[in-house]
């Protein structure tokens, strides 16, 4: 089997600044991959396989791993801008590359429309006072800001991607950490071994949550040392996404149990469960501290009866002896000369 030589960079490619490193590209992949799907899919997976949902995530991760290997191999050999359609053009020619580029553009446009709609619905649910007009204005402003950031250059976009990734992952990580403390581990007990068909159907459903790497690799012409950067960034991002997804599913299942299968907006219920658990924890802590204080006060009274009702001995006085009254006589006035 002959090896296809990578095409030489065009004059336009040579003018691009290669400033995207491993962490910048990995952050871009995570930012594109982790989207609104993770807030909807846990309920669907729980409905398909119940507490055995980690099996579906494992099967989906293995399937995506095979696809990711192809992207890593192609990305390390083809350093042109375009990502998947640049890889296909290199292997099969300009026409097939053009068709794949059009299909990729259509898929990304439809995905952007779906994610934008979900963002608008979430924003309206968070701020009901916006109304339909305010929702449209907010979407236009957000898309205009993102477009302006892209036009300013890849350096600023890389930093923006890193900040957006942290802003997106931080609430999820906090949710996972708080949920691990409050969850009921008995909810993770399997009711039985799911069938291979159920696991397969749930895995196909999860594929949507892992998509995004194909669009994150489009700016490959601005990546530093693609032969090393692209494979490392891909595997770092996919490992982080797989661990995050599986942990979120476990926490949601552990907190909500079988009710998760019927809850599309499960994050609201999880927040309620965590807040209730936190309140009960602090109430119990306060009750324990109060009981310890009362017990200590009783012991101090029994050991030293000279303590007053508040357990404090007045300084400078003996028990049972009242203090002397001060003289009520006025001081003698000084004689005038």
C-alpha cells in the first residue's frame, strides 16, 4: 500500500500564523464537543439501560476511539486548513474533497442552529423577563461577538476558547464534586445485566455528545507542529470528555435514581437534592454543636457550683457575698481663696 504524500502548503497557508499549541487545540476540541447534549442525554441513557449506563459510555468511547485514531493519523500528516475535507482531498482528489467540505459546512451550520436554539431556550428559562424579542436580541449579540472575535485573529480566539472551556467545565466539575458527596450509592445498583441491543442503542444515542472533533480540526493550518500537536490534543480532549461524561451520568443516577429516566431537565432536580443535603448537613452540625455545648455546661455546673446560671464566675467576688456599696456622700468642695 503506497503512502499518500501530503500536499505542499499554498501561499495562503504560508501566511497563516501557527500559534495553536497542544493545550489550545485540546481546549478547542473540548469546547466544541461538550455542548448542550450532555444536559439532555443522561435521561435518555438512563431510560435505555438504567444504572448500567457506564457500559454504554464505555462502548461509545471505544467506538469513538477508532474514529479518533483516524483523525489523529490524518491530522499528523496533513497540516492544511480544512480538517476533514483537507484530509479527504489529499487522499481522493479535489472533487471528493469539495463534496465533503460542503457536507461538513452544512452539518456544522445545522449543529450551530440547534445549539443556538437550545441556548436561547435556556436563557429564556433563566431570565423569563426577556421575552421572545429579548431572546432574539441576545442571540444576535452573542453570535456577533463570536464573529468579531474570529475576525480579530487566531491568537485571541485561542485564549477565548481556553476561557470558555474553563467557564463551561467549572460548573460541571463543581456539580460532580457536590453530587459525589450527596448521592445515594444504592441508586447505582444494577437491576440486571442489560442486553447488547440496549447498550448499542444507548451508545448510538451518545455518539451525538462526542461529535465536534471534526470541526475543531478545521484550523489545522494554524497549529504548531501538527505531527505532534494534533494526536496529543485529540487524545487529551477525548479522555477528558469521556471521564467527564461518565462521571456526570454516575452522579445524576446516584442522586435521582430511577426518576432520572423521566427528567429531561435533570440538572434542576440535582441542584434541589444538593441544596437539601447541604441544609440537612449544616442543621445536623449545628444540633451536634449545641448538644456538646449544653453537655459541657452541665458538667461545669456539677464540678463547680460557684458558677452562675450562665456558667461564669464574677471576678473579684466570692460566691454568696455581695459587693460593698459605694459611699453616697458627695466629695467636699474645694475652698475658694
